[in-house]
C-alpha cells in the first residue's frame, strides 16, 4: 500500500544548492548573450550571488543576471529549469 501512495504523489527532486548554483553560473558563462554585454577586452573581477541571480563585475562594468525559475507543467524529477535575463547596472 505504501508503494501505491508514493507512486501517486508528484515527484520533485532538485540538485543540492551548490550544484544548482554551478549549473546557473555555467549557463551564464556559456551564454552568447553575456558576450553582448561584456566585450572580450574586459577582465572578470567577481561573480556574486544576489537575491535575483548574480552580479558580474568586470574592470569596466557591472551586469546583473536575473535567474527566472521555469515551472514545469509536469512534476518531473531532475534539476530545475531556468532562463537568464541580462541587465547593465
């Protein structure tokens, strides 16, 4: 009976916070959109986590990257889905 009840409950599993943060940072650095805001001549100085996402500081500018969590219509197991929004500060 316990197996039947467990099978009827939605399954949601997230990665540990460190792994989720690493996925988000990797997605930011791999994003072609990042290079529209930060030229190759800039040097990264810091990537800081904020309430909205991440603040990227270079020697010439600050870019806020907002991480929008995407709700899946189906409760599927696995890492959370997200989109990125870039803003110059």
